[in-house]
């Protein structure tokens, strides 16, 4: 268990024990204003109320955690809180009344009005405890969300800088411009097309920082532009295929993430092979998840860190910051001469 768990545990028990003690102390002070003598018939019921308050409310909390009530909104919580309040107040009164009646009032007529008043008093206490507990957690979750947002904002600049370095590096632009220069005389129409595609790629890079997610159709459109630019450079050495299921096109992905991994496959795989190779991008939807696979010719060496580019580490870090998970990305060798990169994007888009 980490330090934060012990801190939360300590805060809970401090509030739990301190809160019920404050109630008992208040009840004792009021009893003195009303002239009750300090004897066993006053102290023992107060001590019993304290023990019951701590025990029953702690049991209530364990049920809240076990049934994960904190996931519900206020509309979902109201009936659960009211039901729990009625039940635990009844338990409180049965134990409290049974004990005090047996010890101090055995044989006397039961004051049912007083019993009902006591029960209503316990209801109010349990209800107040519920309100304090849930308000505290709502506030805590709000603060945690603020902290996560601040952490995102603090990390975003560095992540985006790394991303821009990997995408807008002079090497890529230099190669693209050389491809265009070679096409100007040979195929002017093609050269204009490549210039347009390069413009699209650069514009999308620059706009990347303005949004956290984009639909897959826009992402794939930019991937196609990038692949066309690289095809102009590598010619027959680069062969690619994109197979996206129609129902995936409207699903959301972090912008430039698929394109980064495609570039990674070309830069560290296909471009290093004399005969070039093939690259395939596929996407399908499964159980509310968007699964994107990039298969490229080459070999993945885990022990070898690329000299340039931030593709893999950048992707892992962005996924962790966006979704709070580290199991959404995988890269492995596939067969004898292929590398498979797998990207899994949750579609609830509950960004951390």
C-alpha cells in the first residue's frame, strides 16, 4: 500500500473518531445545562452512543465502498442514502434502547414517544454523517480532477515539444522538399499534389496542441497525406494499404498518434531496408474500444534506442496522461520480418 492510502486512512479515522466525540461532548454539555447529574446513568449511555456511532457509521462506509456508491451522481445517491439512513438508524436505536432499558429502566413502562424521538435523532445524525462523507469525497474528487488537469497542462507543453521535434524535424522536411524538387520537371502535376499534402501535414502538426482528441477519419486523412509524400520519395520501395472499418471512422483518437506510429514504422523499419517493404494500417471496434494495428516490414530491437524521434515513448506518455493507463500500447516483432504496433483507445473518453 502506498503512502497516499495511509494518509487517507489517517484522515478518515481522525474525522470519524473526532466527529463522534464532538457530538458526545456537545450532548454532555447540553445535559449539564439541563441539570443532569454526572453519574453512571449519564456517562454510560453517552459512551454507548459513541461506540455505536463509530461502529455503525464505519460499517455504513464499508458498504458504500464495497458497492461503489461513489460512482453514482446525486440523483442515484439520494434513494441509497435515505434507505441506508433508515436502516442504520433502526439498528442504532434497537441496540441503544435495548441496552439502556435493560441496564436502567427494566420493569418500567416504555415511553414510546421518547423511543420514536430517539430514533428520529439517530436518523438525523446518520443523515448528517452521510452528507459530510459524500460532500467530502465529491470535493476531494473535484480537487483530484483539478490536480490532474493541472498536471496535464504542465506536461502538455513538453510532450507537444517532443512531438513537434519528432514530426517537424529538418530531416523529414529536407527529404520531402527533395522529392518535390525531383518531381517539378518530371511530373509537375504530382509535385503540386505533394506540396499540398506536405502543407496538410505541417498544418495538422501545428494545430495538434489545440485539441486532445480527433475522429479517426481526420487522422487517417492526414496519414494518407504523409504516406503519399513518403511514396514520392521511396517510390516502389514503399507499399502501403489502409483498411479501416466504416464504423470506426467517427471514433475518437488522440491527434497525430496514429501518424506518429506510421512514421515510426517507415523511419526505423522500411527506410533501412534496401528493398523497402510494406506497411498496413487496420482499425476495428471491439467492446467499446478502438483497436488500431500498424504492421510494417522490419525488426524491432527493444534494446536499441532510436537516435532521433520520440514516437514510442511519446505515444506511451500521451496515453498515460490522457487515460491514466499503461496497457493501451504494444509493439512486438511479428513473424520473421515484420513489426506489429497495437494501439487501443477507450471510447468513453474519460480523460484523466
